[in-house]
C-alpha cells in the first residue's frame, strides 16, 4: 500500500495544486483515464469545502489530503480540522450559518454525484471525506 500525503494552507489558490497532484497519482495508481476528470472535480470540491470551513472558523491548520493506493482500489481522503455539528445537537447560529450549511450540503451532493464510493465523517475535531475508485492492474510495455 503506497500513500502520498499532501498538506496545504487553507487558501483557495492551493486547491488547484491538490487537484493536479490527485489526478497524477490516480493515473499512476491505475484509475481509468475516463474517470480522471471526476477525480479532479471531486478532489477540488472536497478541498474547496475544507478550505471554506477552515476560513469560516479561523483555523490556521493545513488541509490534509491523503492519496492511498491499495490493491484494486485508489482512495483519496480530504480532512479538515473545523468543528462540525454533532448529530442531534442543535447549533445556535444566524442566517449566514444556514446559508453556509446549504452550500456545504450542495458540495457534498456534487461529490456524491461524481464518486460512487464516498464516506463522510464529521465531529467536533474535524471532518473527513474518503472517496474510492477501482483501479486496473498496471500493464507494463513489452521489453
């Protein structure tokens, strides 16, 4: 199992770099070429979401991206350190928080539409989006 870890300051201009790195590692891991655009878009959406959460709460910690190559699958985990509402606990907030919650749900819906295998976890210490794609075995050219 090979893993590439990427950490970047929670700034929108770094999302493009994360997308490019994710696509390059996915290609090398054996993700189908036809799916690479979906990988780029999903990673961009997840990273943009994490950057927005960090900026909204004022967290200076970096956004974490793990690119994990396993047998027959490739996974990308995008983690943030922003506290998320715990299910069943009503958070007090204003209308702006409601609008941001709608944008957050829209981002998660976009990711779910792009990736068949998505897991989202969130708690008081941050959140994690894990996206997984199947891979084909690498075919080496004849010598």
